């Protein structure tokens, strides 16, 4: 049971298979258009992650979470 992966090119919506050279894009042109949108700020992450399961254990100050045992 071997299913072939097929998606639509994010730029022009042409059907693309996983075997195509520029997957997930249909061509180098569409890949460069997409890269240009990222570089110019055309794409943005819409909102912060608010899922408690993802946020659990993260240190709000950045860096690694501190251990309860400080080693002394």
C-alpha cells in the first residue's frame, strides 16, 4: 500500500508530487516567489502560541529552565 504524496504548489496551485524536483513547489520560479514573500515580510506568524501543553516548562526569561536543585 504505497500512496504517492501530492500537494498544490503554494504559489500557483499546480498539482505537485513528492517526486518532482522542486517539491513542494512546481518550479524554481514559484520557489523564488515564495522566498521573496518571506524575505519582504509578506508572510507573518499571526499570533503567539497559547497552547498550555506547548508552553509548559518554558522559561519566560529565555534560556534554559532552572532546576529545583541548584547544585549546592
